[in-house]
């Protein structure tokens, strides 16, 4: 093994680890900056990993995500199960409103869906985890004390991109007990989310979100917000 090979292997593993930690959509420039690799080296490693299916390019071709060969190494990922009683509560809410309704959970700073609406598929949880400043579910996590992102990229012209504007938004979330995003993550979508705190620990354990188009969710009204909060209250004893 030549002297350069161990370094090349370490760099390749570092790229994989960074994509895994950053989540879907991380760009070559971000990888190069974070790992202090030359751009040419970064692109060469990324192209090799894509060719070998350890990474895949995102549909918009702007970023990367883990490929099937990496996922296969870890074996099948267990899907968090939602208690039947919690599913019944969420399903009842779906029957009363005309929006997508999702129950999400939190673990180690990551967002995942325990009961996504089958008729209104949510945004990929990895994207929400990667850009918490631009999503209602992410803002709840940040308002709870999760470390603020070092970078606040503009995903749309409505995205909050300064620490001051995000801090003001999180203060509002804490005061009102509800988070929202209006065209901040995607120009065609809006979302409201209320926290679900565990009755056992008092910590943020889950969140209930309703999503729709900005014109339909632009002015949700007190009736919808009250219904969301009541549903979240019913869920407190049903989540860990």
C-alpha cells in the first residue's frame, strides 16, 4: 500500500461520515469546506462514491445523500412504531380537517415521522433535520434548546437567514406554543406544528403538524389551532 492510499481511504470515509451526519442535500462545497479538502479531491471522491452507489445525487443535482450500499451495510433500519392509541387520536384529527396531518418524533437532535399522513406525504425527515430553521417541526426543536445551526441557508426568499430573525421567531414559538413555516422550506408549502411533551419526563417527545398550500393555510384561524392543541394534549400520555 503506497503512502497516499491510507490518506485517500481516510478522506473517503470522512466524506461518507459527513454526508451521514449532515443529512440529504449536503453539497460538495459544504463537504469541501467542512473537511478542508481541495475541491478537486472532494469532487473526485464524490464521483467515485456515486459510481459505487455509496452516495446518490439528490434529484435537483445540488447535493448528495447516502446510497443503497451504505444503507445495506447497516441492515434494515427499524421504523419507530406509533402506539395504537396515538394513531387513533391522529386519525380522528385527519377525519376533521382537510390538511396533511403528521405525527413526528425527536431523537438526538433528529426528526423522524412516526405516523405520516398516507394521503399527504411529508417532506423527507432528513431535510427537516438538516434545515430546522426553515421548518415548523425544526423550530419546535430549536425552541426547546437544541443547538442553533451554524449556517442558515436561504432555501427560498422567505427563509430566515440571520441569527437575530431566527432568535425572534423562536421567542414567539416559546411564547405562543406553536411553530409555523410559510414558504420558508418550499415556496409551495406551509406548515403549523404544536409540541407534544411527555407526561413522564416533561420533555419534547413529539410534535403534531398540519401541512398544506400557503393559500389554504395562510390564516388557520383559532378553531384549527385549538383543535391541534387539544389533540397534542391527548397525545402527551401516549408518547414516551
